[in-house]
C-alpha cells in the first residue's frame, strides 16, 4: 500500500518538497499506528515532515531492513521460489493472511500470500477484525516483548496474554 493513499494533501506536498516520497505503508497496527517503510533517508525525511505537521508520534524503528516494502523485491522472488519446494497441507483451521486480512484456503493462495507479505502492507487491524468476526476472543502473543505495544489500542472485546520472552531469557 502506497503511503500517499493514507495521508492528506498538505502532508503529501510537504513530503514531496522534502523528497520523502516512494514510501510504503509497512504495517497498519491500529487506526492511530501506521508504520512506513522505504529508503532510510526518505523515511527519516518523512518522520521529520510528520513531526512538523503535528503527527503526535513519529519515530524511527530499529529494524534491519525496509520490510514490507517494494525494496524487498529480491527477497520476494527468492521466497516465491523456496515456497514452491515446501510441502504444505490444507490447514485444519482458518488461516488469515496478513496481506488481505481474510482467510486463505488453497495451497496456491497460501503460497502467494506468504510471498506477498514480504513486499505488502501487514493489515493487522483487518486480521484482528476478521478473527473477532470468526468468534476468536483470546489472543496469545509470541515474540519479543516489544511486540506487545501493538495491542495497546486493541478492542476491549479481546482477551490477550503476553507471555513473550524478555531479552534476558
């Protein structure tokens, strides 16, 4: 998803002036938390422009790459080839794609959406909404403790457990 689809015209013009364009929305974690991805200098410029335009919190994330952006095209291609070699089975439970926020059921769909997530927006809000629609009401986070920040604006109808390991474990 192109960042410019999500921002107002004044902010677009300011970003163009600072050459902070050709960025992608990497994650939509909540209505108020959107992560952008792209070339480092352009992301830095976008953060500066966002602060100048009153965006409440605009910070750089400590990540190793431009994940979920068009800059990951070579990884996208390599993963696509590797996924063709992986033996898979049809899931016994709903599998929600981060790319679509909807169920994927066939093996070709699963392979394609796994590959697509390398260069596409993670639609976390859509995924959570779909799981809630399906009747899920307990979510268990696995991963670094920092990930739990995503849940800070989770709907009240979600029960969540955060058993993530700390950096000491």
